[in-house]
């Protein structure tokens, strides 16, 4: 191994740029449509067991004095 390390190639850069463009959290990404917002439900309704586990975990942390 005598060669120098090289940076990403053009194919890698193109792939990274495509991934960046497809990021749903990108500032210029379109927001939810009115139809999507109309279908939204509360977290606890969609995932009741997980929501309850999170509530219990928070209560235990508060009782024991642990920080989030």
C-alpha cells in the first residue's frame, strides 16, 4: 500500500447529493398537505403501548431525580 488516500469520486458525490435532495427534513422540502394533516392522529392513539412506556419512564426519572 503505497498510494495516497483519495477523496470520494464523482459517483459518490452524485449519490450524496441525491440523498441530500431527498431528505424530508430539508428546509426547502414541501410541508404536509391538508389531506395528510387531516389524517394525523395523536402519538398516544397510534402507539398506545409505547406512549405508556414513555410516560412510566418519565415518571421514574422524575421520582429518582434523574435528568432527561
